[in-house]
C-alpha cells in the first residue's frame, strides 16, 4: 500500500551496532496491538531499498525520482534520512494494522489471493515503470528503473529481482490491499458491464508495425508508397538500398485503442491505415496498423475489476477503514523515528541551528562523559539506532 512520500528531514537515523541499556533491552521500531516491528527488520528493509538496483527502482516508483535513492543520512554510510526511515516504518505500521484488521474479521488470505496479487502488482509496476520512462524522456533524463546492462525492468522482472525479504513484504501488502479494495468496491456483474459499454476503446487491441528512417525525404516517399498499397517489406528494402540512409522496420507491438489514439493523436484507426511521418529524437517514424481486435467482456472482466477497485474514492474508503481500526488500536512508535498521530508517523522537528553544537573540522566535539549508547555510529547494521545531527 503506497504511503511513502513524507518530507525528507535532514536528520540522520543511525543503524548502530547494538545499543543496549543497563537492562540489555533492545527497543522495537514500532508495535501494533502487541505485534512488533523490529529495528533490525526495518534496517534490512531500508538497506534492500537503498543499496540494490531493484530496491532503488521500487523506491523511485513509490517516492519519485526527486528523492536521493541512496537514502544516506547526514551521518554518512550506515545512516538513513529520517524522513525516509519514518516513511518506510509508517508503511509497515499501516500494513500491519490492515493485516490485523483482516484477522479480527476472520479473513484468511489464500494462495489464489496471493497469485492474483502478484500478477496485479506486476501489472501496476509495469504501468508505473512506463510512465516513469516517458517522464524521464520528456526532460532528456534517465529513469531509475534500469538494469545494470542498460535495459529497462518490466513489472515482472522487477518483482522477481527484488531481495527476497522485500518481495515478501510487498506481495503480502498487495494481497491484503487487494482484498480490502475488492470488499469496499462490492462490484456486481452489472457494474462490470456498464464500465465495458461506456469505455469501448479501452477494450479494443490495436497492433501496428513501424518504419523508421533518419531521412525526412525517405520517410515522405515511404509514406506515399505505403498509402498506395506497397508492402512494408518492399518499402523498407527500397529505402535500405541507399547506403547513406539508415532505415528499418518491424513490429511495434500492441496496445489498447484508447492508448494508440492518444499516442498517434488521431481520432480513429483502421486496419491498413498508415500514419504520416512524425519526428522523434532525429528519427522519422511511420506506423502501419496491422490489426484491430475487440476484447470480449468475459476476458476484460478482471481488468475492469482492477480499474474500479482502485479508484481514488475506493482507495480512500479502504484507508478510512484501516485508520478507523487504528483509532481503536494500541500503536507505539520508537521516538527515534517520530510520533504516531493516529493516522501516520510525524517526524521530529529538527532543532534550530543555534541549539546545535559547533563543529570543528570534520568531527564533532563531544564531552567525554557522553554515554556510549550516544556515540557516533560505526556504520555497521544492527538492531537499533540513534539520532545524530550536525551543524552546517
């Protein structure tokens, strides 16, 4: 369940080695009705999100690319930005509340529920990755969801590449969310049919082939030839005969008619239709529509159900249900990460600069009487943390 965005505070949450009290008690990050979220598991999740390529991709989809995906706090490696740590913990608390709500109402998530959640999540990730790539291209930037070899993740490949613990958390959350959304929407066959009839272009699949060339004149000639009935293969062969011109063709894939109309900026498409050449990044492109197929309602039902259950209004209904349960629950949050407000975690307000100790060079002057548990972190991951600030 996506609740990540929080203001990223400048404080650092340290993943210390083992900070213990005189009683050797290690505090939890948070607890919900007695269910504990350990600092160790939170640190592991933060590391999975910020130190692995798949984790950073997922984090960018949840929180946006404006976030520093390394998540390193002001204390350097081994520390995390307070806002990020609090946001991840906030998600954990919210999802623990949601899962406990199901238990209270005697709901058990089945293997079928988990399978549906996995395929649905992969589809959601795919849409978000595509949208991210388009946004990055629009500003000549680089999307975060790219593998080491430069190729883009798909929703399925990203889900498979996530660290096992992070993947398990995400799929469990999705299964819980899917159940609550479905219950809240309470859809009937009439609801599905009504949406299908009202949005016909979403349920027609259009496939096309593409012709690309680096030369505008060649593109214009190819367009006229295709309009006159010359095959795409012949047009490509003719264009490629000129060694000074780079030209190629091939399948462009398939998409819903609604998306095709939006991308091509045309009112309608028909089989055999050829679009006028358009320029993109120095390449002239022509689309040739090869097929147009209607998707029957029985095949579209699952997609429609996902669309209707994930409306803003229905998601708000689920959130209100979980938060209503939260108000009747016992939620405790380690002050290190913030304070539970009854709806989410509020991060601590950083002290004003005039209250911070001065820095000399690169190290902070600390009285020798400072307890060991408040000493600077060594950068190793452990079971709890402290908050460190520096003036700057």
